C-alpha cells in the first residue's frame, strides 16, 4: 500500500498509535470467541477487567507489579466472584492479535514526514512488545516496532493508559506539543486523556475505518 498526499496538514507533527486492536486485530475478538466456546455471557472478560480498573489483576499486570502466576490466580478469583470461573492463563493466551497489513503500510508511509510513537498497555508475557506467542510472530512485530521513533510499554515503565503521564511522556520524548498530535486507540477510555491534552483522536473500530479517518486528518489517500 502506498499513500498519496492530497493536502498538507501543517499542524500535525506526530502520529501516536496504540498497538493491540489498532495495528493488530483486537483481542476483544478473541475474548468473544472464547466466551462463545465456553458458554460465558457476552463481554464477560471485559466485565472482569472493568471492576476496580486501577487495582485489579489486569491493571497490576500491565504495570508489571505482579507475575503471570499471580495474575492467573487473581483473575481466576475475580472472574469466579462475578459468577463464572475463567483462568487468567486462558486470557493471556488470547492477547496477541494478527497484524493488519493495511494499517502497517500506512504507518510505514508516514515515516520521515511525522514523528511516530506507540503507547501500548501490555503485560510481561510472550515475546516482545506485542506479547507474541511465537518467535516468528515476534520478529514480525519487532519489524513494525522498529518503524516508530519511540515506543512506550506500560509493563516496562510501570504506568498504564489512561494515566495522563504516559501521553505526556511520549510528547516530551518526541519533542512535540500535544496539539500537534493525532492519537489512535481502540478504547474510548484511553482516548479521553489524549483529547483533554489537545490531541486529535481516532477511536479505531476496524482497519478500513482507521485508514479512512487517518487519511482525512492527514489529507492522504491510501492505495
């Protein structure tokens, strides 16, 4: 995929990306399949993650305050308390999505024109920032991560979205003002702080929608 610049948006200095659910398929799709296969209520795993969102097993693991064994035990207890026992280790196995080639091609086409950053909430499992399940996939993800000027992983710095500090840290590192940034994420709760700082935001629901809205903001079309 190539991009054609059809207009110059001089007020854009940086494009900042989430990883999972933006440059890859959403883990929520894998959660939904798991729920159907195990007869669980729709969105049950997301419900577990939404209870005590700053202190639950998921939040602790994304800040690397616990290990995978502790996450397994805590998540299992949290899900059981909500009426359905789901092992935390089963959830971890669902995290690594498939790379979206169109989104990645668009990302690469912006290299050199804009500062590029990635802010990802991840956990210390699997291989690399994308928590890949195999070395082969880790290499593919690593090639994507190499495109960015800077990558922030929650599990490495102990701060996770939507903490405003993580967005500010990215802007400081890229040496850009938030008002000159576009931020893409698949979760509305993670977009709110970025928008409050002055960033233009895109809530990603699909690869096609991502390309359409990012193209509109940048004055580009994607072939």
